[in-house]
């Protein structure tokens, strides 16, 4: 496995993309309220991205497990849908939790981020799910340092989930990012235990790595199913949450590139 390292100049280019993304994601989030169609949020994302001279990274992109390219600028996943939800004409209602996953390409560099929002009055268990998933990302990023291990990120997310009674969606992962939307390494949200000949060599964190870290948690199951629209949803219909940031590893630790 070859993990591409970025120069200081390249990281600054990704940071430019990340800043544009963060501004647009904030604007979309403000519009996500009761009665708003997911398609309206998608239209806004597309218009704001084009206005900034950037490209929606997901539009026309064909992810693993999909039979066709994605046909929208954002992934808008409601309630039990974890990722790759298509922004249809569904109208948001009180009690929904909405995951907005958004990526852009700007001057040939990519950035990726996601947020989970509660719409109107949400349940206490939904609030707990959202807060723990958000904290899992925050704490995982704090573990990033040169010489550290990639599994430090995974273990932090795993412990946050397990210590708070939540399930990890194990078949969905984070990834490297930069000159492509998805690069090495794969970032699991749990630690894969192997021994003997099957033991996997630890990936050490190095300055120049740029990672898209994205915990995806659910209330009662780690299993997911793919729906006819090619979104991924929890197998038992339980609520799910998703947060993501693009972060660069520097000599001083993590630099979050998708935060204003």
C-alpha cells in the first residue's frame, strides 16, 4: 500500500478547497428545516459550488458497490439511511435526522466532509447518537500526530461507540484524499484484530498524509443493506449518524482543512 504524501503547497491547495466546502456546507445546513425538500438542498449546493469556481466531487462519481455514477452534488441521507442517500423531493419533517455528505474539487484538489443535523424536535436517543458520533470524530482527530498509528484513530472511534452503547457501521470507512476523492489508506472505525501470519503491519502517521475521517454509528445494529436507489441503510431500520472532516498531518499534529 502506497500512501501519497502531500507537500506544504499541496496541503494549502486542499485547504482552499476545504474552506470553500465548509462555507457551502454551513449554508446548506442553515436551509435544512421542516418542509424543505432534499432536492432544494442539492440545488443550493450545486449553485454555490459553481459560484466558487469549484466542482461537486460526487456528481458523476461512481462509488464502490454502485452500478452507476451518482447523480447529485450532495448525499442526503435521512434517519436509517447511513450514506449515499439521493436528494429526492422528500420533505424534511420534525424528528428526522439528516446526514449531508459533501465533497468538492477545486483546482484539481479534493476535500470531503459530512454533518448530521436534527430537524425540529428529535428524540433523546437521536440527540445522544448525534453527539457521540460528533465527539468520536473530534477525539479521533486529536489522536493524530506524526509517529502515531492509523489504528489510534480507529480505536478512539470504536471506544467512543462501545462506551456509549452505540454500534459501528463496520463495512463503511474513511479514506485518504487529495488529488483524488478516494486514496489510500482505508480508515476503519474499529480495530481489526489479527495474529500470527495474518497480523497486519501498523500504518504509521506521517506529515503530509491527508485523511478523510468519518465515524458512522447506529443505535442498534452494525449491519447495513443496499437499497434499490443504491443508498446504504441500517439493516434493522435504526437511526444512524455520520460526521466527517478532511485533516492533514503536520509536524504539530492534525490540521482540520474543512472547518471555517
